[in-house]
C-alpha cells in the first residue's frame, strides 16, 4: 500500500538554525501539531496541507539536487509515515535532520537522522508535554534546543542541562532567544557568565527574510 503524508510545503532555502545553519537545505514541512507553544511561528502548518505519496515527496526533493534535508512541522512525528520518509531520505544519501518538539517518542527514528529535540521551557506554555524518556535515546549525532523566553526559562534550561548531562549526550546544545521576547545579547551574556557548554543560536531566516513564506 502506498504511504502518504500531509505536507504543508516543500521549499529550498538556507538552513537558519542548528548544526547546518547557513547551508542550502530542502525543508519538508509536515502538517499538524498536538502542541500550541505561545511563540509558534508556523501555526499555518496546524491544518490544511496536501496529501502526497512518499514517492512524490522524494521526487520533488530530488529536483532541487540538495545535500541537506530538514523534516519539520508542525510536529512531523505526529504523522506515523514520517518514519519511513526519514529512512527513504537517508537511503538516498542525503544528510537529514528532524525538528521535533520532543513530546512524541523518537525511538523509531532512523539513527542516521540528526534529531533536533526541542525541550519546551515553562515560557513556551507546553513544558508539561516534554517526554524526558527521549533524552536517553540521544546520541552525538543529535542536537538539543531550548527556546528561551525569560531569565526564568534560562535558569530552568540550565537545570535540565545539568540534570541530564545534555552536553555529554548530544552533539550540540543550543540556547535560542525567543524572537521579540528575549534580547539576544542578554542571553549571550548569561551564557558567558555561567561558562555554559552550549551554543547561542540566532535564527538566520528571521534576520534575512523576516519569516517571509518559502524561507
């Protein structure tokens, strides 16, 4: 039986975040998300979209001749057929990352995929949705992201960094200021003052294109 996914958009742009920031990347944005983070900038992906077969998705991606692919949402793991899509993309030789909220089980994700696990802070309004069992599944190929909305969020993120030794489990730990909620320089100063083993992350796509569609 043909496997299908509901897709909001497939586009080619520069990666704005994480390990491959600045590199041309195909983004596959799946439709639907069970979370409602207060700072969400992709609410348009909550519903709608177009049903596409895995074959059609892979064919469209191949037309861009990319090296890097980011599967994102919404929450891509909310659709079970995300798992075979990730495997297909890895088999095709692409370097694949998965942007996930961390609220859903990641155990079935192909180990060749770099999981970008977004641990939700109290300021996100979805902190109760964190699935901490996912942390045990992290490898050096994976990444952990915190979107920081306030000093309280920062202190909470530091406590999780220490509690779960995240810098020893994942390849990178990212602290990102919530856009227009926290001054990036303030966050940078806190990281330096505390000598944290994390990397400050700015969202290039917001700086370059101000969240215009297709970027």
